[in-house]
């Protein structure tokens, strides 16, 4: 128990901060905008600490399970964190486009950011890096379909028909996810794995056991609860700190996407440096797919429950960036090997995304 508490000291600190935050939050409201900005920064750091703890234990379970199950656990834990933060922040922000912008930012961050940087640094270190191209094609076509149904077609759905189309979107996304999970864990699981040569390791992977699994699951549950509590506090602090400021909604969306993607970034970059590109592909594209086909039905279901439509239709510029990203990914990930040039193309697209965000577009 003592070793567990020591290893999870940052998660414990995040939990203590959440409890203290709810106790002193009324006193913090009158301290001014600068204090609110500092409070927001501290809470974001605490959310990152809690989400990293969740991801670390998800990764331990993933190592025991191996691909494709391991990558699925990692992406699901990240999406769960994102949904929790997004639901809480969007309910306080009052922006009808925050959900859309967060999902768009998450896909840009996962594909152009994580995959681009991982392929770039992995390419410089190892040259060409191999992976199973079946996985990339499957992910790409499902992401394109999901994005089209949930974030492009809604632009053409009239206001009186939004409930019917939202219900259709929820059913469609859940159907896609159900079939995808069946394929990923069933007869086509080999699509999402790659046989690497065995390497000698100095530290052997510890054998799996019941107590270790239960311990990791328990810590993940505590971390997720802490993320929810901290997100509630952050939403209040964020509103106070941005009061009177002309801040693009896309910046808040990027913060939400970055919180959920931070653990995936570390895992993907380590995998790229270890010359295991299959894990990078599963994490980056799997996270993008899971974000769309799980976050969208969750938020659409909430909209149907509250009776208030959320704006899921991307802007023309967002649609262009999304389509170019998916086309470039389909071309780059079509031959079973990545290199630094392919990574650079995605990294430049990610730079363009950040520039457009800075310009408020």
C-alpha cells in the first residue's frame, strides 16, 4: 500500500486539490481575473496529472493484453476522460460549437500532431518503420464515414428535423463502434497487430495477475472521478478568467483535446522511438475514430435529452482541413511503412491548424 501511495503521489495531490477546491471555491470567486487564470492553469495541470495516471494504468493493462486489445484500452480511457471534461466544460461555457471544435481539434491533434511527430522522430531514428497497412485503411475509411455522417451532413439538416437526424447519428455511431470492436477483437484482429522481431529486454514484463488488474482498475476509477471533479472546478475558473476577453472558442476546444491526448502522446512517442509504429497507428487513428464515434453519440444523446441542439456541422475551412488530413493519411499509410517525409507532411498540416486557430479561423 505504501509503495502504491508513493507511486501515485501526483494523483493523490490532484485528489487533495479537488477536495480543497470545492471547499474554498466560493472564496476564490472574488480574487480577480489574474487569480482565476492562475487557478485555471493549476487545475489543468492537476487534470493532466490525473489523466496521466489513468493512462499509465491503462497502459499496464494494455501491455498484458497486447495489440489490438491494449491500444483499444488506451484509446477508450482517453476518450472517457475527454467526454467527461467536454460534458462539464460545454455545460458551463454556453458555446454551441465547443463540442464540434473539440472533436475537430482532437482529430487534428491525433492524426497530424501525434502521428506526424511520431513518424517524424521515428523516421529520423530508424528510417522506414513498418506496420500493418490493413489497420490504417480500416481506420481511415471508418473515420471518413463517421466524420461525414456526424460533422458534415448536419450542415444540410434543417432545424425542424434535427432530432430525427441526431437519433440517427447516435444509432449509426454506436452501430459502427459495435461492428468495429467485433472486428478488432474477433476474426479480423490480425488487421490491428504486427509481428515484430523479439528483442531482449533488461526488465522483463511482470506476469499478469488478478490483484494487479484490480489495482490498476481501482486507480483508473479514482483518476476518472478526480478528472470529473477537477473539470467542474476548471469550468468555473475558466469562465471567470476569460470574462471580458475575446478568446476564440477553438482555443478552449484545443485545451480540452490536449488534456485527453497528453497521455497518448507520451505512449505514441515512446513507441515510435522503440520502432513500434503499429502501436502509434493504433493509438493515433484509434483515438481519432473513438473520439468521433463515441463522443458524438454521447453529446447528441445529451442534446436530445435536454432538447437543445448542438452545432456539430464543421465550418467550410474545418471541413477542408479534415478532408485533406484524411486524404494525406490514406496516401501515407497505404504501403505498410512510414518515414520522416510522411511525418513532416502531417506535422505541417498540424502547424497550419495551429496557425488558423491563432488567427481565429
